[in-house]
C-alpha cells in the first residue's frame, strides 16, 4: 500500500501555483483562459462566474460577479459598509 504524504502534495501544488503566477507575471498580455474564468466566483452570491464576468471596481478593489443584479447588490453591500465607517468617523 503506497504511503501518500499529504504535505508533499500540498507543497507540489503550491509550487505549481507559484510557477503559474510567475508565468502570468512574465506574460502580461496573456489571455485569460476559459478554465480561469470558470474558477472565478461571484463576489456576492459566491456562485461560479461563467462566460463574461461582470467586473466591479471599488476604489482599488476589483470583484467579479455573475450577473448585473449581483454586481449592483454587491456594490450596495460594500457601499453600506463604507457609509457606516464614514458616519462612525464623523462622531
Ligand atoms: Zn452572483
């Protein structure tokens, strides 16, 4: 019976991810593959984002959403958090 070292598998996976990251950095004009899009999740409903993700940009944050309604809902949710922080600071 083969002994599976989970730690080794994890290390190999992170190594692969590092290589992938380096490749992405090296090739700035790399096209986002379909696999990458499928792996994206909606910032609001956490559902998978297929085809064209609806990008939402707040300040320097970028979030993807699966549909326009999720995008606006996420924006509202995020906006509320900023407003509450701002009003707290005003006190
Ligand atoms: Zn969604």
